[in-house]
């Protein structure tokens, strides 16, 4: 089905907005027909509801309460079988685990983003004109949600997305990143200088920070640090400037500053809805690290099989290769702590964790950047925050983990299938801080991989940037493209709809990509 970004009426976006706003109990009723609204009818009363839709759709979640607009399968197809599978956070046997793009799965997240999330954000921005604080928060969220897309696809419609035109040009990754830093700088300047503590127009609908100005300012600076590391191999001088400015302005330092989307019966946690129904299980890469480290998060995240051991599924197996072999399933600490039929409504959605900032600062310190502390202290603090996030707070357990000298182990599946190509364990370092700078970088990458879980979009980007050997190669590949094979996927290909409805623009996007439209072409910042 063809679609375009031309949205002269606000039907799709505000249909989602009105559903989110009228059914949660948190939002005011919109006493207007969303299908008849036009852009000139936007006013400040619609800023919050539009923001609510941009928040939820911007993290690739969909509600079962808005048929025809979005649904929970968005997460499964945009995140579950793509980024989460690519980095071995989970596995369930789809062709994408063998690095194949099948059945048009690469297009679901793209379509939902540009027909739901992007228009909703555009509407929120238009409705917030004249409100400096609201506009600043919306700039920050724009950076977050477009960053996930540009890091997944490469050049994308950005500057003119949602501009009402039938054909929308693609901007380069380099250009978009430069604009990201500009937006974050502007947002911080506004929010750091205002006396306003909460943005009233957004607060009732903001299911992340309830309009809290300081928390959004810190979120924005944390994004600036994240993006600074992303460009550190491409633009090291600019990366240093941006990272130091972010830390000086204030990034997340405590878990209560972390960003979660508060789930509800109308805005459920799609990961938790889909994991069991789609058959997702633990992977061998996760098992190797968690079991080998005696990681206290293991029992929080996964359940042992009937024999009492943990067993991960190797990513990239052939269809039905492992038959009825039992693998470890996800625990309710990941899926939610409510009754069985409300798990997805009680487990909030991870967006950005404070622990990531400490681990990023640790790497920055190794780069010679002023990160406010030495690398070892930042590394260990990041681990402590991640453990605490998952309920591991006993000092003896935390200290034992940080000082641990055990190594990742061979996966249990080898006791059943001993000839599998899993003998070369990817991570060969303990948790305890190494004396080697090169090893320290790998240790930071491993702990960040664990700390970001289960939010896979950033984890995938960080593994591509760092090139740290953290996960196994896939067992088999169905993708013959250069640069793919059994290695980590470099990007998602463009959707076929774009070639049929916006061909000149997507062709220009491929030109700006600097390589073929395949999963093996590295993005602008991915230089190694």
C-alpha cells in the first residue's frame, strides 16, 4: 500500500492522539472531530495530546485501542525481529536472525514512524508556538525519536518530513547530526534559563517526566553525550566539545532521572505483550555473558529450563534446527509484575537509563575528555546503577560482581549440539577493571550492552560504533550482500513503498548513504 507524508488534515495523527487522550484518565477530552481538523485549527490545547502520541509512537510502541492507526505488532516487527534480534537480546526463529530482510518487515517501523509519530510531533510543535519551554522539550524529543531512525536507516526524510508535500527529500546523516546538536543546544539554553518548573501544556499528557523542566533538560544533555560518542570516530574534536558541554550542563546521574514511559491499559508495553506470544527466548550470547559473570541480573531477566540450568538459543539457526529443545524464557521482572493479564500495563517502557551515561563518560574519560571523574570510577558507578535499577542493592552482591574475575562461558546448547560453531566465546574479559586501555573499552561496551537492555535501538547503534566483540556471529546467513555475512547488520534497507512513491528522493538518499541500499553499508559515523 502506498502512502506519502502529505497530511493536510490531521486524521491519522489526531485519531491516535484522541484515543490516547480520552481513554487513559490522564488527559482532557478533546471536544473536536479529529478527522475534520486542519493545521490552522491547531491550538495550545492540542499540544499535550499530540505530544502523548509522539512519545508512544516515537518509541515504536502501538496500542491495541487504535485499530487502523497502530497496533502492538509495531514493536514486534520494528524492534523485536530487527534491532533486538540483530544484537541478540532475544530470538524466536524469524529469518532476520540470519540477517535476511523478509516479508517487507523492514518497512513496518518506517511506515508507522512517518504516519503516526512524525505527524504527531509536528502537530505538537505547531500547537506549542509561542511557548518556549514546551518547544524546547519537543526539540529534545525530536532528536531522540529521529536519532533512532537515522541510526537504523541512514539518510532519511527529516527537514521536510510532515511538510504537506507529496515528495519529501532525504537529508544526510551528517546534516541531521549537526542539526541534532543545534536543537539540543537551543533546548538546554531555554530550559536552563527559565523559572518555569513544569510545562502546563504538556504535563498532563507527558507519560515520561510529567512536563518536568529539569528532568527534560537533563534528558537532552544525556542525548548530547550519547550522540557525541556516536561521532567520536568521525569528528573527534567536535565529539569532545559536545561531550564536555553535555556533562558540564548536567546529564543523568541517578536512577530517578532515568526515562521510562509509564505504561497503561491504553498504552501497553509492547515488548511484554509480544515476547511470550511470539516465542522470544534468551540467546546464547546473553547466556554466555550473564552465566559466566554470575550476573545477579540473570535471574531477574530469565528463567532456567526444567533441568535448572539456563540455556540460550543461538541466533542464526536454520528453521527448526533445534526442534523441541527447551530454552530459557523471559521473567516477569522484564515482562511486568502485575497479574498475568496486566503485565504489559504495569511494566514501564525503558527509554534512556542513567547507567548508560556513566559508562559513556567512562569511555569519554579514556578518550581524554573531561568527564568529571576517572574512567574506573565512572565504569563502576554505571554498573552499580544498572544493578540497582533491577533490584540488586545488597552491597556484598554488588561489590562481588564489580570485582568479579570469572569469564563468560560456553553456551549450554553445546551439551545438546556439541558441533555448533560456538567455541570461540566473544567476551574474554572479566567484569573487574582491566589494566589495559583497549580491554577497558571492551569492558565498557559489554556493560553498556547489559545496562541498556532491553532497549535495543541504542544498543545496536553502540555495538556498530564501538565494534566491540560482545556477541557471537550468527550461525548461518541468508544475506549475500557485501559487508553482511554472519556479522552484525549495519543498517535497515529502505522500504519498497519509498521506491514506488518517492523514488527520486530515496535514490538521492542512497547516493548520500555512500553505498548500496543493503544491510552491509556502514553509516556516516560508523568508520571502523
